[in-house]
C-alpha cells in the first residue's frame, strides 16, 4: 500500500547529514524539492537519489525518452569551433626563395 509518509521519511533519510552522536540534519531548502509533474497517479511518486531533468520532447521520432546510465559533464567554457586565421609568415630574401 502506498503511503506519503514513507516518501517523506525516505526523502529526509536520503538528504540528511549525520552530525554524530545520533544527530542528523536535513536542509530541506537546499536538498529536498517536491516537483509536481502533470499526469500519472500518486502511487507513481518516487524519491530520486540524484538529479532529475525534465525536458519536453520536441521531435518524438528522434529524441529518446529514457537514457540509462547517462554520463554528464559540466563545462564552464563555450563549446564551439572557431576557425583560426592563417598565421604562417614567410620571409623571402632572394629571388630563388620563391
């Protein structure tokens, strides 16, 4: 049987930090967020241990609905190709160098 209390307990034990001497701290503003996604039933609710990304599907035939074991990289620089200028210098001293 589904119980919302079990979800709350699971979320707090997942996000809690052990302070020692039997004490735990849970920062609900920083580590716990309840996200309502339209559709489904209350029984479909889960506690996610990690990151959830919700993306609208714009091309149903070409975009995957689920990615198993994704690898994620966070970059703090632009990812674009810039064609460099030709920087070759040639110094010709004699006519034979041509």
